[in-house]
């Protein structure tokens, strides 16, 4: 019977699997769980997923994003492989029909797909409509030839309505100018649907959007806008998953240019450690989400090879985020030699949800050779010996400043609009010792001055810059705080000043997020402390100067101007890094100013 339970996988014959299918094993082994979660009983929830396995943040019956696993149902129903016991299964088809019809019932009359409320009142609906349409078109590709005519017709009609809404509605375009990744799903899915249905008009809608991509949606700094700013690392990989099919469906040079520009932008914030392999990601400027501060390869990327075929420009830096060809070969061998693949994946399924099968499943996986990854590491901009200052701005109130001297490289971010970005110094990188200071975004530690109850790290202002006395001056006036902060960057280090007269009786404290290593030494006027041996609560000191020694040599020294009561509050990471927030009061310098001095050794 079509409503009988979908049987579970008990064993796999690994000889039946092709290497490009290996990463489907988790989805295959745990497929019965998602399939049997579909409500088959008549009623208002028929077709809904009764178990929360995807999009947990809003698991509610009006959220069509919860339903995107209809693509997983379509995939295993339509994927013809000797190991796929669900191919053309009537019980899977029935659940696919119910899930699709439930999703269609959620959609608005204009094709908009809801996420946070019913379609009549939800807004904006760009993301659920764009990505939902993308999943629908992918379902049509993998299962369309096997679907009953009426179901296939409804799928085509609803996918097209959603695509037209995204690609033509002014409200969609307006939102996409601020959140571009949400637009690209319908562009990629729209081209797929146009190809499958020979729809010239729909293809034209996508091409019109594509013609605007480099102008309306991309900043002059090189990133596609997210929350009107940069999402350098985190959400870009959502974008990358759409650039791949866009280029395959429409091999236009502009998609290569989008990738090149973003990789060039991204590389500014990739800081190589002294071991020559570890890369620190300076992401405090990101306007939507946080990301790990250590680069960890994501595995291979399906479909990327064609976009990298002539990638001898800045696209090379994308290779640093991917597992090497050698590592991929080792992973394939481990897959083939696994003694209990079903048991391992079943246990894994108990502790995680069930993301839909990737819509990129049909593309080959790209993994660059280790030699090419090593070459990309050697080309990182932080290693460029050229000195000077660069200021980048756009018309949305984003400002980024980069300063390079022989001993160090530093970055700053300022803005006139609120987001998750931290404003002020983003990073301080030492040419021989690696990253010394690293701000983070959101509510995490950042380099800032606390002025009473306020702080510069989230304050809105743009900096004025000038060259002066053999260095660079970055001056920021904060109207809401009624103070001015000045950074003077010279080859030997920094002077940092804050106007104190307008501060009145408000307390002035500086917080600097040091990035230490367990074997670093904290140097004080009267002793030392190993960075890996500080109390879990704080290291409290009274000192005029505080230095950091790394690898047996002093690399940085902070002169507070007078003995102050300072603290370092550490957070120990399992990989040997210590994120320590240095907190100290600002001491008077002269004529109504307070400040401190940093010397780079």
C-alpha cells in the first residue's frame, strides 16, 4: 500500500556504489526516518514532516522551508542506482506527492513561499521563495520523468510561479540588493526549470537579473551584499552553491568575475600562521553571522572545477577552503574499508538532523592537489611586502582600512549602519609571529573603548585618514559617545589616543582581544605568566607595561602610560589557542587625552 512505512536500510553493498555517490550514504541510511516522518493520515497536516529534522529555528506548520526535504524524497525516488532500493518506490512517491501538495498549499497566490508566518502576512519572502523554487526545479530534474502527469504539472506550475515572483517583483529586488544570496537560488533554479520546460520567458527573467549582478548586488570592494555589508566567509558558501549551477546553466564570464572579486576580498582577511599551514580568518566585519576564526577545509566542492579551470587569479584562494585531492582519495579509501557503514551512519543520524540532499548532486567533486593549495598559501596578501595604507568605501556606509608596515599588517572596519559587524580595529598580524589581536563580531570580544555604558565597537561612524610623520593617522569621531579616537600607525607600532574632556566623569576602559598561544609568555614589569597557565577566571595585574613573547622572543609590548590595574580574561580552545581579552583603564597622556602605546618587535 502507498501508505505503508518506508523500509529502513539494513545493509549496503559497497561494490554497487560509484565514488561520486559516497557522500550520499548518510542520506540513504537515514532516509526512512525523513520519509516516515511525512504525515499520511487525512487532515490539515497531511504531507507535513511530523519530526523536526530541518529548519529547527521555526518548526511551524506554516514554514515551507521545513518542507524542503521533499527534494530528498524526489531524489531517492528518481535516482537510478543499483543500491537505491527506493528507486520508483510507490510508498516514497506517495509521500513525495503529499509533501509537495502540502507545500503548494502554503504558497501565496503570487507564488511567494512563507517562512515565518502564513503567506498572507509573512514578509519578506525572498529566501523561502528563492530556495524553495530551487529545490522544486531540482526535484523536477531528478524525478520529473517518473512523476504522474498531474503531479508533474503542478510542480512545474508552482515552481514557475515562485521563480517569477522572485525574479520580477520589486519587493524581491529591493530585498535582494541587501541580501543577495537569497536571490541567486531562484536564478539557478529558474535556469534549470527553463531548460527542462523550454521556457524562454523564464530564462529571460534570469538573464535580466544576471545583467544586474555586478552593479546592483555587488559592492565595489568585491563582495555580494549581505545585510548591506560583507559576509566574507559564512554566507558566501551559500552563495557559492548557487554560482556553481548558474555557471553550468549559463557559462557567462560574469559568474567567474563574481568568484574572482569575492576571493580577492576574502584573501585580505586570511592571516597565515608561522607554521605555513594554519590560516586565521579575520571575520569581525561580517554583517550577518559569525564564523570560526580558524580555517577548516570543508571537503570537496561539487561542480567547482569548471569555475576554477583557468583560476590562476585570486580564485586560487578558494582552494584553501577545500580538502586536497590527496585527502579526498584517502577519504574514499576509508569509505571503502569501513566495516560497519550502516551502523556508523545510523548513530550519526541520532545526533543530527536531516539536511536535504544537495541540489549539486549531479556535478563532479572538485578537490585541488596539495601543491596548488600550498601555492595559494604563499600568495596570501598578508605576505605582500608592499607597505602603505588602503581605504575602501561604498555608498552604503561601509568603510575598510588596511595598513601594512614591514613588521605588521592591520585591518579596520567602520560603518554608519548597524549589523553584527564589530567596528574599529579588526586584526593585528605580525609578519613573523602571526596573529596577535583578533576581533570578533556579534556579541563576542572586539577591540573597543568603553565610555561609561557605551562602547566604540558597535558605534556608528566613519574614519578620516591621513599620512603623517612617517605613518598613518586614523581618526574617528563618535557623535553618540561624544569622543574622538585616534590611531597613529608607524613602522614601529601604534599610538592610540582618546579625547577625554568630553567624557566627563564617564569611566574609560580599553578592551583588546588578544589571540595567544598556550606557550606564549605574558611579560610584566615584575614577572611573567604562561598564557596557557592563567586562571580560568582572569589574570589580574598592576603594571605599566605588558608584553607578549612568542617562540622565545618578545613580539609586542603595550605601554599603558602609567601603572594600571589590568586583567586578561582567557578562553582556552582545544587546539592550543588562547583568546584573552585584555581590559584596562585608559591613563592620562596630555592635555585632556588618554591613551596607550603598542610597540611591535
